C-alpha cells in the first residue's frame, strides 16, 4: 500500500508533463497522420481519400518539388556556411581578453533576436534596391543586385540571414574549444607544427563530436525555417518561388488554401526526409568523429 501511494505521488508530480505531452505532442502527431490520408479543409469533417495527397504531392504538384529544391539548397548551402562562420568566431573569442565576455554577448545577439519578424523586416530593408548592401556594392565598384527580382539572389539573401544567426552554434563550439587541453597545442608547437596543422590535426578531431551535434541540430532547424521566408517574400515565396521554403509552402497549403490534409502529408514527408538525413549524418560520423573514450573512434 505504501509503495502504491509513493507511486501515485510520483505520477501526480509528473502529470503536468504527461498531460502536456499527450495534448500538445502525441495526440496532434497521431491526428496529423490520420489527416494526411483525408481531404480536410478545416470547415467540414475530414473525408478519407487514402494516399491521394501523397500521389498529388509526387506527381501533380510542381510547386512542391520547387519548395523541396529550394529547401535543400538552403540547407546544404546555409548549414555548412553557418557552422564554418560560427567556428571561426568561436576560435577568435577563445582568448583570455578582458573584453571577451562583451564580444560573446554581442556576437550572440543576432541569434537571440534573429527569428523575429522585426529582424526579417530589417533584412528586407538592408537588401532593398536602395539598401545598405547595394550602396556598399556600388561604392566598391560592383554592380548592384536586384535581391527581390532574382530568385537565386533572393534565396541567397535568406541564406545570409541564416549565417548571421550563428550565435548558438558559436557558444557550443566555444565550449568545445575550451575543453581541448592546451598541452596538445604546446606539444605540437614543440614538434614544429604550424597553426594550420594544429587546426587540422588537433582542433578538428577533438571538436568533431561538437561538430556532429551542431550539424544535426542546425540541419533540423534549417528545415523548419519559416518566419524569414514568410516576411521577406510577403508570404508568397517569390520571386518566381525562389524563396518558397518547404515550411512556407506547407503553411500556404494549410492556412491559405485550407488543404489541411495535404499540408499534413507534406509534414510527414518532411519528417521522413529529416530523419533520413539525420541517419546519414550519424552513419557517416564513424569515419570522421573522434571519441577519446573509444580509443579514437
């Protein structure tokens, strides 16, 4: 009886989490899976149509393939650039300078506010025809760019915004850099290794678990990017669907066209794509991630 009361007390304490998980996670996930096989417009009961949403997605919707193409370019171009820039800044901040705390705060600020509507609006102004970017290009003699008229330029504008939001990755890299013993670098210097050799032979191998973590997390986050694309393209994904990220097209289908069943099917395909990419990253990690506790691998 005492054990039962103790267990009951424990369940009472964790009940808010259990209720929240069921109400806001598990039940919506199951519901979206069911809706993906229905024709549902939010105003009438769902009508079962089997795999028609998936057939339409793969064979009858060119904009779907465009959104997938744009998203893959965004992910495979933006994530490596973001991680490389974050690592560069982290190495610059990995010093004993008295002002390094201030610098870390300043560099983290873009990530703190980077996903907001205000920043996306600011980004539109910065890259406008008369924005500061084109003014600087003109000053140094480079032809200005119509960022909102060229689909490729518009997508790169989004990628630059994602790279600018490097703060969280930078802090994780910085923590990883501080965990590398200085004695390794001192021994390498004694052996005559220069800075590049130390970076390739010490920093990257020792930091590889952190790189793996950041790669997985930033890849998942990149697939879910929505606010910048929505604000910068004014909800259209333009010009010529050049900024039509997957999440934006999902929103358009679900909340503008009221094709909630189709949007649910898109969400599940995105989950599968992200899952496959995550498995690939973890599978290939055994060739490049170094773990000291496992004898080097």
